[in-house]
C-alpha cells in the first residue's frame, strides 16, 4: 500500500490557528485585568484600614524595642561602667608610672576623651531608659520596673503584633497577587514581541523590512521615557507634551489622533497616569510606521489606533509598557525581529471599515483645514472613539486620508506644537 504524503497546512489554516492563539491570549489577558481591577478596588476601599494596620504595626514594634531596652539596661549599664573603670585605671597607671609623664601626655588625653565619651553614652542610655519607661507607662498605665512585669508586657505586645500581622495577611496576599498578575500581563506582551504566539500557530516570519519609530514622554514624571532615532528632534521639545488640558482630572481617559511633528507622520496617544501622585502626569506616545502598514490600513490612522486600543494586549503595551516597544536599530537583529512580530500582530487586527454615511460638510471642512491655526469642533461623547473616526476617514478619498492631521480631544494651543490641525472634542460635563 502506497504511503500517503503528509497534508500541508494551508495559509488559511495557519491564519485560523493564529487567530485562535491570539483569542486565547486576549481572553487570558482580559481575565487578568478584571481580577486586577477587583483587587485594586478592594485595596482602594480599604486604604484607611490598611494605613491603620501599618500604623499599629509600627507602634507595636516601637513598644517592643523600648521593652527590650528596659530589660537589657542593667547589662548595658554595667558594661559601660566597666569600660569607664578600665579606662580610668589605665589613665592612673600612666600618670603615676615609671615612664616620663610628658611622653604619655597624648595617651592620657586620648583616654580622657574616651572616658568622657563613655560617660556621654551612659547619660544617653539613662535618658533612653526614662523615655522607654514613659512610653511603656502610657501603654500599660502602670510602672513596670520588675523583670517579671516587663516579660509579661513583652509577651502581650508580641501577641498583639502577631494578631496584627494575621489581620494584614489578606491585604499582603492581595498586593502579592496584584504583582503576579502584572508580571503575567508583561509576559504575554513578551510572547507577542518574541514571536512565541506566532510559533504556537506555526508561523515563521521571514520579511523583516518593517520599520517602527516610537517616542514616549511623561506618565510618572516630566521627562522622556524612550525615544528612537527618528524622534531625536522631538525629544528636544518634549515639554510641549506636559499639558493636561485634554485629559480630565481623576480619570485615565485616552485622547488620540494623527499628527505630523518635525516632519514625522505619527499616531498620538495620550493618557493621564499615576493619578495618586499630585493628580497624575500626562503620558504621550508617538508612533511612526512604514508605508506598508499604512497601506494595509488604507491610510486610515484612526483604524490603526482602533487596532491598538481595541486589543487589550496592544493597549497595555502602548500605554503602560511603552519602553518595551521595539524599534528598528541598525544591525540589532533581535529588535528587528520583535518589530516584525509586533507589526504582524497589529496587521492581523485590521478589519474592513464601513464608511460613515452622510459625513457633515462642516466635519470635512475641519478635517481638510488649510489654515495655520488649529480648528476646533464640539462632538457628542459617543463620537469620541477611534471606531467612529475610522469610519469618518473611510468615507474620505485616500488623498485626504494621507494628509489628515486631527486630534480627538481639546488640546488648545498645544495642538500646533503636536503637529495637529483639527480638534474634535466632547465638552466637559459639569
């Protein structure tokens, strides 16, 4: 019987396998995010209780330290007395000894300094003892001078400390689990960048011609987080991204758009981050892609933004793990491969955009704005998303899409510095 040849996997089957792998990774990522959100809600709701536990832990530690000081005081005092007596005896021997006193004078002076130091240590120890007794008296309401009383109080404090630690265990477990989730989320990002997700679907990419340039500013402090070669000139004016006019306080809303800054056509993503640090810092990400990717997305920058923000792993990478985003560095094969893997993943997120019917003439005029000054137009909240604007741009000719420089958010005068010509924004709710 003739042996059958193995069936070759078709491109369609490979793509199907990849989509399954991608769906599984996204599902896991979303589950992790949901768990993380619930943990952070619980931790935030119990901030006062957590602070109280920590304060009590610190107080009990202080009590234990003072108890031990009182218990150990007699031995320490005896030790200092002995050291001082020994020094005094050596001094006396030098003063009355056979040797010439003048030759021993420097040694006598040194011993006198040591004796004075020991006396200072003894006085400091007495002061510490009295302070410790006051603290313990405030805690117990009684003077505890007997060792038996001290040991009893010490045992009581240790039991209270153990109970405090057990009470804190649940919160510590939440903090640890939160850390584990974050590490797993980052690992999923690396599975994309290092190609593990592709290999799991049997994909081996050979085309390494893609390019990607990125720039990140702010987020946790006012400085550049990362900057590829193409954005070196932008780095010099990084402070223009410190404005938070487009980012509502106490929220992590995302504003976004397509800009051309220092001659580089880019997508721009912005978000207020690190809210617990003086109200937060604006984080700005600029990303520039090669024409092949733009062509894949029909020169529709909002479609690219949609492919990033609608994918939980990509959104996390571009907004929360920006320094991990690879860019092409000449001769660095590892980075080139990571760029290839990332671009493939992004391109796989492309979906045909249904053009929006009856785009308002005023909207088109604003998009095609030929003026030097940026134009602004108010929009309802439901339109402030990349899906809507991808459909708006899809309704325009390709020649217009290639020139679009719009931003969804009210950046004010900063829009000019960001290379934006038109802003569409939803008014702040009172």
